């Protein structure tokens, strides 16, 4: 009976890992689709969102059956509960990716903001790195790795603030860009929220290993952290400009 239980638990873990990999790909496809204004691909992403929802429902049924039929001991019970909780965050991430695709469909004009697109690309890459590293930390029950990954959410928050500032600047220069700017603002907010859900996943990795619920989101632990980080970076840039006044390329003579 014990071997049968372990086999079923491994299947449950495998289902969870596959769900995470699918969601990571969904994030990439949604961001790329938005930046390329690819409405046909956006429709596919929106329709495929049901796959992630189905995966969560199947995983939930599998987990509840495992609890009811096998009555696992405390340590295994905690593992199953962590999978249930974490799969809910994966499902929310998938919903956010689908919302990005839906925003692509809502945009009426292909009005691009290249500087914001560049940050969205970096933001998406960082988010996927965080998610895939978190899945690896879960697989190896690596609590210390999960805590380090969660700190990367500060980078995601900084990207969001940079994008927001650029978007506001674009609106101030040209009010005709307001509709597109609003779409961009929604997309970067959704990406920022995805980062928060990945931190939630890291918290479940820690709980799975230690049995302790801990707050890992750097923005919640220290609300002024992002503001201070950005202020420090600006001061460094300003200081560098004073010390190296010729660092900016001058017109050729």
C-alpha cells in the first residue's frame, strides 16, 4: 500500500510540474503576442487557457482522492496540501497570461512603445527564470533556493515602475497614445502580479520543507524598498554624469 501511495504521489508531483512548464510557455507566448500585436495568436492563447484550468481541476481531484483513499501521514499530507495551494497560484498565473492576450485583442491600433517593449521583454524573461527556478526548488525541496528566488521579485517591481514612468511620459508627450498606453499599463501590471504569485509558490516550497508559513515578498516585507532602490540608482547615474561629463557621445566635428 505504501509503494502504491508513493507512486500516486509522484504522479501528482509530475502533474504539477507539467502544469508549471505549460504556464511558463503561456507567459512567453502572451507577452510576445502583445508586443507583436498578433491577434490570431492571441485568440489561440485565450482559447488554450481552459487547458490550464482543466489541469488544475484534474490535479485537485487527484490530490483529494489521494488524501481520502490513502490517508497519508502528516509529512505526506503537507506535501499534497502544498501542491493544491501552489497549483492555485499557477492557475492564477495562467489567467493573467490569458488576460494579456485578451488585451492584445482589445487594442484597436498597432501603436508600439518601443522603450516599454524592451522592458517587457526583460520582465518576461526574468519572470520565466523565476518560475522555472521555483519549480526546480520545489522538485528538490530546496528551501534556501526558494528564498533567494523570491528576492528577484524586487527586480520585477522595479521593471514595473520603470515601465509606468515611461508610459506616463509618452502620454504627456502625445495624448493620442492614451488608449495604447492604457493597454501597456495593464499588461505590465499583470506581469508584476505574476511575479507576486511566483513568490507565493516560493513560500509553499518553504512550507513544504519546513512546515512554516513565511512572508517572502520583498515589497511587503519592506514597502519602501523599491523606492529606495530606484532612488539609489538615479543618484548613481547623476553622480556618474557629474564625474564623467564627456561620457555621453558628443556630435562628431
